């Protein structure tokens, strides 16, 4: 066994083998895998092997696209059969909202160039004659979906990895992980130590235990999962003889899938309750053995199967498989850099590992080797969770998530589910609640989305405009005509100080760190390629001290980037003040009048110019007031000691009563930022686009010296910028663009939306998106596809509301 390697992959399931294969294939031959038993002996062995293009997220779909392509070519490359069958897959819809979900995904998948279409009941029956289409309204059809044999596919990846120089050590137990004085990792095993630069935790069922070796708490829980193989069915036997297969059918409204397996069918299900298996930790000696089956739990799903496929009424059960599989709070995996460590990577928490093993192996290998993956993996980035996501929280969330994995993934729905809430609340939470706030959770923080006339109101979830549309409109008009108060206490906040702080900040961002106290800079951090990594603001507080602020949801992501780039000489101090400092935003034409009643500070344009910061006192509360906001009206961000928030809030509301001050929520903010053409992190600002493409070149100071991403920006500036960000007015009806909607010109695909919604101040449906540069001119006529239907759209100026920014700077 080697004593040194470039990287060590821990775990020999499909995921681990996918990573090892791609690291070696891409040129790192000095990589090894350690597996405590035989390959596939964790949960890979019991997987059904379904390969689907379907995923609600655009980038996760791209991951699965590579898996499908790879698995079809592995046998030719390695000589090991994978058992690939192209069967196609039908995803049924039995109610209007399910059909809207399928239409949204059809729209998204066409942006990816996939072969996909919506079908009616007659076409469904033609593809799968055994199906009972009673109550079925339609289906999403992916003709290129298929299935593999999980064990054979994993062995093919392992053979390929060895072919490219990787080594695999089976029956080798990891007993600990440490770091040596030079910062390298040392993986301790029962057969010796391996010193390496990178460690990848692909431990599957044991990922939490592997993580604990380096001080990580990984929110992954093993649960029992069933699927059933029936005895031979003549129709399946006949298809098998012809070398054909019935398409896989998923009926999410019945929580089942049904797939041909040789001369019979497999029935899979997500039971009505999660059954954790060894929540205290899976025994180290478990390997490839069945768990006790529970006929009472699976019987209701057999009955549902018979309802949809009447031919199965008299079919015998050949085998019931029950094995462990892992789940995370939202059902998506944990991938990428492990906060706060350097060169320690996660790829675990998979409940659909076969589907993504090939793709995630590729993109994680790119991330490790090149610094960023080829697609934006934020939806599965492990840093989307903070320290509030502990074992107890995960237990509650998985119990809620598992039986709802086939629920309709409505916009905004998951963040309003009840389990594990409330976790983090601002001091004014009870006052917001009493005012009719409808909350959602973001990185553990409870944040008002909108305000209802009723206490404890909730969203009526839909892919179309719903019960919150009009209340949000009222909030927008209130801010436009009077004034509104928004709570953004969840903002991520850090103080950066010390003799090396300015140089540190200048290296982090393409913009220049403010050199004068009271100045504010929009402060994007870029990848080495010059694309967007973090979306921050930077305010100089005093000599050698700055405040950096970013989104609540990006807390660990951005903090990790800040930590990894700190100089080793101790010249910079980074202090996390997120939970020490609250933030209230007051905005609207009367905001100055309200605030002036409570402070002696001069709030006039001359005394307090736009985009500056001042330390003032609001009544008796010390406040760092930043004249900046995300809604495009006159206003201030009021950063304050968290323990003084109630006092500040009550004084503002009292002073604002005569001016019509009220509270507004996140959705009103999003509507108003859209009208201004303001960009959102992971919407417009992601690792696929640069400031040149986003029209944010004014944030780039190429003459300030070196910074991360400078060479990438220079390269793109010398070449043709491939896309331009535009704002479009869309002639939509009762549904707005949500993001990942195709943009078309003369019937040809020319781009994709990055976000969208309704602009209540302008009274129009709006969407932002990237298009070919020659189509970015104001007035260009386009089409935007919403729920599988195309609507006329036109490129409009950014900003569209108050195009000269007169209201904001008055």
C-alpha cells in the first residue's frame, strides 16, 4: 500500500468509484481509494439502478446528463458490461399542479438540449399498453432514460480508474484522519498511513463517522428503503425476447415507480414515514446484507401499483429488498469543500447515487483539480447548511422529507415546511408574527416573505400566481408611495481588520476596497476564471477596519472563501459578527422624514450622500447607517446591536405611523430589485458568468493590481463576450418566469432566464436572462417559455423602474 498519494477517496461505492475514475482519467494517476469491505457493499448493492434525466434543478440535471452518457460508453472503454438499457421514462401527472411541475421541467430540459416532450393519455397508453390512464392528465416523456446494473457499473468505474493509474485498497479500514505540520492530511488505516494533499469523504452510510474524525457534523441519516421484484409476467417476457423494454413509469402522486426488470417488473416506493436505521451510527461491520422487510409498510404501494397497472393484481412477489440508504434534510446530497477545512471534500448523503455517480465524479474531480466545477453545484454544496443543522435537526427534517420526495416541488415550498422550525429568529420575530408575517426559513433564519391580513396565514403553493401575489403588490406600492421596513438581520456579516486587511480585501475582489471611512463598495469575489463566486458589499468603518456583508444563505460558502485566503502572517483579523448585529432596512420617499425625527444627524443629500455610511444615533440606539438598498428607493440599511433591535424597531414604527410606514417582506424586495435589474447570487451571479457579461464592468478595477480572477477577465475581454444579461418585459398571463426558462428568437433557442417575477411598480411580468450579445439591444423582440408555452417578450432598459435612479438618490 502506498504511503503517499495526491488524493485519498474514502468509500468504495458508486460515488467513490466515480470520483476516483475521473481524478485518474483527468490526469491525477497518483490517487487511491480505501474501502473497509468489498466495493458496493454499503448501499450501492441494493440500488434499483434507474437512470433519469429528471431533476427539478437545472445544474443537477446536467450532472445526470453526464452519468447517462458515461455509462453507455464504459463497457467499450473498460471491457466491463454495465447492464445499460435505454428504456425511456414517463413521469405521470394526475392533477393540474403536477402538470405545471412537469411543464416547468419540460421547459428547463429543453434549455439543456434534452430530447423531452409532454404527452397526453393516448400517447402514454401507446408507449406502455399495461398502464391504466384513468385520472392521468399527461406525462413528461424522456425517451433516452435508462437503467444499469449498479454493481457492474461500479466495477466498470473501478476498472477504468485502475487503467488510468489509480489504486484501490479493499478490506482496509480507516481508523482516523489527522494533519501533519506541513498541513498535509494523514489517513490512518489498519494497514498503515497514507499522507496526501486531498481527502474525499465518499463514505456513504459511514460518512458521518468519517466526518467526525476531522471534527465535522455531517447531516446524513440512514433510512430503510424497500423495492419489490415480482415473479415473471408474460408481457415482460415477450418484450425481453424481442430485446425491448417497457418504459419506466413514475407516478409521483401515488409515490411509486414501476420498471421492467428482465422478465418481470420492479416496484419502488417512498413510504408514508421514514424509518431511520441506526441513527446513532451504522455499525462498521455492516456489509451488503438485507434488512428485515415490513410487508405492512409496502402493501399500500402494491395496491397503488395494481390501481395503475391492473395486470399486477395476480402477480406473485418474487423478492422484497430492504436496505439502508442515506438522506439529508432536503434530500439532496452533500458535495464540495468541507467548511472550514482546506482540501477536505464531501460527496455523501446520496439517496440517488447511481443516477449521479458518473456526473458528480466528473464535476467534483474538476473542482478538486481546477478550483471550480464545470457546472454550478450550489444546490448540493454542503455549505448550504450551517451549524444549526445538527443530528437532532436532521432527524426531524428527514422524517418530513422522506415521505414527500415525490411531492410537487413548488417554488418557495420547501423553505416553508414546518419540521425543525423555528431555529433562528430576530428579536422582533413576535412583532412580525403579530403583523401577519408569512415566514420562510433561510439558513435557519425565519424571515417574513409577505404580510397577510390574517395571523398564521400560509402560501397556497402553486406554479402560478397565488394568494400572496396581491399582498406583495400592496407592499411594493407602499414602499413606492410611502415607506416600508424590511428585516434582513440574517445578512452574513464580518469585520476585517489589521495592517494587512486592505491588501487582503483587494486581492479577494475585482473592485477596490474603500480607502476612506464611510465609503461603500459593491464587492464581488470571482473565481480564477473571472466568473462570480461571492456577492458582497464592503464598507470602510475606520482606519484598518472594514465590514463585509453577504447574503444569509451564503454564510458558510463566503466565510470559507474568506478563511482560505487569509494571509499566514497574522496581519488580518476576520471576525464573524452575524449574530451580534441586526439589520433593518427603511426605504421609500418618506424614509428620510421618518428617520430624521429620530436622529440629530444630517440626512440630506449633502450631509449623507448616496452609497456612503455614517455612524449615527437613532433615538438612543447606535446605528451604522448605510445609504444603500436593494429596492431602488430612497433608504438606509440600519446595522445595530442585536440586543437593541426591539427598541429601534418600535421607535421607527412609532415615528413612521403618520407617514404610513409598514413592514414588507422578501418577495416584495425581489419584485422591486427585478424592476431595477439588480442581480442575485446564484441567479444572475454564478460561476458561469463574468462581470462583463452581467453588465457590471463598473465593479471591475483592472488597474488596481492583481486580484483573484484578473487573468480570466483579461482573457474574456480580449475574446468575444459570449452572452449579455438583459431584462425583459414578458406578456405573461397568470404565471411568471421563475428561472431556467428558455428564451427564443424566431423559434430558435437563444438563451435562458436567470430569474423572474412580477414587477408591481411597473405593472408587468419581468424576467432577467443571458442571451447572445447581438440580441441584447433594448427593443429586441423575443419569446420566453413559461410552463411549456411561449410568450412574447421585449428587452427593456436596466433599470426599468426609475431608469435615472432619481428616486434612490434624491
